[in-house]
């Protein structure tokens, strides 16, 4: 899974919903509940893996679908954010790609051609 955004914050805010779109088909309506999220790591690639791993966990373990993210603080080694989630709706939400995990293998966050790109490998 890869993607790019104009700023690093935009990348971290867009990635969770992009992964959720891959994992779950169906409407994303309703007012989300906002959950706190925090992580630390050796670099921004580790932070991205931790953030996306939380998306997988919330869906698999708590039946919550991430629909948005808001970065509150981002440094080279730490991330504080809020994840907007809605409850799973078995009538309207259908399984997409069955993501088991987000791996650290070849994970990277890097500037490229005036934007920021993130790359992770998903275990499906």
C-alpha cells in the first residue's frame, strides 16, 4: 500500500481512512467518535506502521471502522493523533481485502517530488 500527500501531516491523516477503504466496503456516514492514539518509534515509517496497525486492530477486535484521522503532534519519533471511528454495521459494511497485519518490512516515509509518500506492505 502506498500513497502520497503534499505534507507529512496530510499523509498521516489520509493513510488510516485509505487502509479502511481497502479493508471494508460500504458507507461511512454518521458522526464519528474520536479516540486518542499515540505512538513512538525509531522513525516516521515505524509511526505509520503503528498507526495503520491500530486501524486493523480497531476493525478486527472492536468492530470500529476508522473514517478519519487528525494529527495533533508529529515529530520524527512520535505521533499523537485522534482517530474518528464509527461502529461496524453488518448490514451495510462488507469485507474488502482481509488485512491481517501491517508489516515493518520495507516500510518507508519519504519526500518525493514536492510531496510526501508512505509505503507499507500488508499481510493479507
